[in-house]
C-alpha cells in the first residue's frame, strides 16, 4: 500500500492540513502546530484584554509575561517558574487560560485515538465554559473541524518537513540576493535537501 502525500491548505482559521490518497480517498489531517497556535493566540488575546482592564501597577507584570505564558510548563527554568507563580498570584484569571493551553499540549501527546478524541471534546467544553476572551471561538472552531483535527491521532502526520524546507529555500534565496536563473537556485535546493 503506497502513500502519495498531498499538501492541502484550508483558508478557515489559518489551518494547514496534510492529507494522503489511499485507495482514491484523501484523508485530511489538521496540522498539530496550527491547532496549538490557535490556543496560543487565544491565551495571548486573553492576556492583552486583562492587561487593558487592570490597575496600572500590575500592567507591567502582564506586559512582560507573553513569552512566559506561551512557553511549555516542562520547559520553564526555575526562575521562570517563580515568575509564573507570581503572575498567577497577581492575576488569577490567567491560571485557567494557561491550564487550558497546557492541557491541549498533553492531549496531543496521547497515543490512543479514542482517549484523545474524548479529552479533546472535554477540552472544548471547558474552553467554551471558561468565559475567557478568545477561547470560546477556539472551542467552536475545534468542534466544527473535529474530525479533521482528530485525524492527527490516527495518522500522526504534520506539515513540519514541508514548512521547514520552505523556510530553508526562502533563507537561501535571501542570502543569495536572487539568482540569475532558476537552474542555479534549483541546484542549491537539491544540495540543501540531500
């Protein structure tokens, strides 16, 4: 059984999807990176809304916390961990948003399709009921695209390699200040990919 990979890009909510033809039927899989990125945007949107609403003395704490909130919990240094706990103490509303982001990351690490689907549905209900700016829209989008999103847990394919190669090609093109003809660029692309 051979698999021919087809890259497909959906316009709704900046989804990048990857599908493959198997017995003349395409399986569409929402790319993990783009799904998680939507939650990161929602978390940052929540942070910005809260930042506009709170007292001036706490604004500085939230303003400098964007990257801290977006970083995965297991990758935090001890100093960052302390800063995060202090932030949560000052702005407890951010705890729910951060926990929703971390929970989604844990769901994507699951091996079982059925368990991941069930937990993703629960996550959508939690995000919808959390009453946090941005998360309700993400939950609606996830439920609308539920089958395409959960296909990741069956097939485990992403656009990572393709996006990485595109990035390398663009970088090479910038470093070369353009090529006189396409065959020179084509040779450089082949050299990079081998």
